[in-house]
């Protein structure tokens, strides 16, 4: 596979590796981005095991909570200009409220807002505003107490990042602090049991390859891996992370002090995981001017 400059640039931005190292990683892995990240980590050349935040869509995440049920929906637009439009924001809020009574996104699309199905409401907005829009995701969380938090809110109950947290207990103030933590740190799972087994297996193999590069005996490597995997799981699970409100405690320990148990969380960020086409702004303006 031909390795392009754009591929090298993307890998460099995702890992912090040097240009030649990034190119070699892509060459060694036949252009497979994820495999190239792992190759760089194995060689100790990646500064972080992160994927580039390829944000393809603008829009808003809107949240709503009622009687122990919380929902978060992502409603996309092509530009941030439309996301700041009061009409678009009103539509997103109405969709979030409608989602409280819907089982999933298909049911939500069929749910009526003032007599009109959500799918039609969006189609009508596209025709009126002249920009493509989409209801991309919906997620629901239930618990004894559910709270929501929106980071950098564009309007009440909506912004670029929306979080829901469910607890057994009634301390909404603490639950909201946990939601702020989730927005900032973005844990992968609630606890070790909830971590995707494929993620654990992949990380374990990467750590084994890194350890073997050191030339140490297999018996020593096994002990090294156990310690590294324990740290990895602590870093990505909510209850084991250092609490941003009080870093001397883990989130789980803070919850115990508050007399509650965290039973679930949801975090949605606008456009995460979708590749965005980048355009030169001057060229874009010229294109609009030409009609």
C-alpha cells in the first residue's frame, strides 16, 4: 500500500512520533493506522496511545432527565454556525425531551413532536435552514438518581459534551461532580468488569511486545505485565481514577465517603469518531461567493 504524506501526518498528530518513525510504522504495517500506533508504542516511539480526534460533524449533544431516567442525543449539522442557531437548539432540546419516552433511536425517529415525527422534523429543518442535519445517536441511563452535565453549554441542557451519571443514593451534588470528572477525563468504563475484553487483550499484547523489546526473561516479563495491566485498568476505569475534584481520592473512594454507589455513566461528544473533511477557509468562502 502506498504511504501518503497525509497518512504520515495523521499518525504523527495521533502519537507524537517523528516523521520518519511514523512513515516506517505505516510501512511495516501496510498502512494500517491502528497497527501502526501499536508498532510505535512497542518501539517506545509513541508519546501516547491515542487515536486522532477525527471530528467529522458539528452540532450539539442535548440531555434531559426525568424521574430516574436520563437521555443524551447527538444532533449533527454541517457547520458550527447552524449549531449556534436558536431554531436548531430548540429542535435539539425537543428531541432530547422526546427521547425520554423512546426505547431506542428508531423509536425516537418515529416519536412525534407537536404531532410531527422526529425524522420529519429534521427533514423539515434541513429544507428550511438549507444544511444537512442528522440525529446520530441516542443513549439512555436509569438509576435511583440520575444527573446530567453539559460542558461549555451552548444553551441550557446542550453543548459539545454531554454526560449522564447514575447513582444509588440521593446526593445530586456529588453525582454532578462525578459527571464533571467524566466530561474531563473520559473514562472507558465504570470498573474493570465493564472494560471491553478486546481492549484488555490488545493492551496486554502491546505491553508484552514492549517488555520483550527490553530483552528480559519471560518470567520477569510476566510480572512486569501484571503491574502494567493493573495500572492500565486503573487509568481507564471511572471508579479507580483520581477524582479531579479531590485527586487524593479515587472516584470510588470519594463515592464511598459520600455514601453513594456509582451505577453507570454516559458521555457523548459531538462528532467523535467520524472523520472530518478539512477545507481551506478562504477557498470555502470563495466557493460560497460563487454560488
